[in-house]
C-alpha cells in the first residue's frame, strides 16, 4: 500500500510489500517532520519473517523516541537496540531546513539517493556490513541541498536502474514517483520498502 504525507517542507510517499503475502515484513521505516527537520530511517532485519521484523522494529522505535538527537547518536542507539537480535542493516538521514543540510549514515544494503533540482544525482554510499550491537564507529556525512530536491531510500528488495532513478527524480511529486515504482516492482524477490520525498 502506498501512503502519502504532505507537510510544510516535505511531501513523502512510502510503500511496503512483503516477500510472502500475509507474512510480516522484515523491513521497517519511520519518517517525521518537525519545524526544524525531517528525519527518516529505513531498516532491514537480517533473515526474514518475525525475527527480521523484530530487529528492524527495534531500530525504528529508537528513532521515533529520540528523533531530536543527531544521526551519530541515533546510529549508536540503534546499534545498542540490536543486541540479542539477528541484526539489521539501516540508513538514517536528517534534513535540517535552516542549514540546507542533509546528514546521513548507513550500514549495509539500504540505498539513499538524492536528486538535486539541477539534475545532479548523489548516491549516499553506506558502509558494508550490518549492526548487531557490537561496538561500531559511524561515518556520518553531510550534503548541502537545494530546495526542491528529491530523495529515495529503499531496501534491497528493490532494484532501480539508472533510468528508473532519473524518472523518480524527475517526477512531479513523490506520489507520482511512488506509483511509477510500485508498477516497476511487481517481481518480489525480498521484502521491499521505499520512502520517496520532496523537500522545499
Ligand atoms: Mn532485504
């Protein structure tokens, strides 16, 4: 199901589908806009089914509860929350409206792509591996953005070609991009989740 949210700075659409219909999704996400920032996490629990769902849900709860903290702190808290789970891969990003700055950090196979209004597409490169509560250092990066940029964060159940990425970034709005992608993603190899947004 596609969900659409229209807020003051950010319009975003999300879509999730389980690999096996009726089975719980091992991916989780959370997105929230405040007066000062927009924050989003997409997480994929290792394996599939309930154990994967439990792991990814823990990280999402951390971000829900602590969304005012910086990305580095959130990564550490998420990592801690994954102790005694199978582990998860995740990407967290925070858009600071006043500074025109996007802060991001990822571990493992969750992709984050930024489409600037100039047409430039930036791939946020995650660190390889996964988190399971073991001590880890995080490499938080920043991108200066132009108003009107689009982003997409998605789990590895989705594969996007270069033309797909360009089409998403050229879409009029996240809702249109989401329905385009939903059609594209009819073959299900894994749980899938994407969050597409436009920031003005
Ligand atoms: Mn996956």
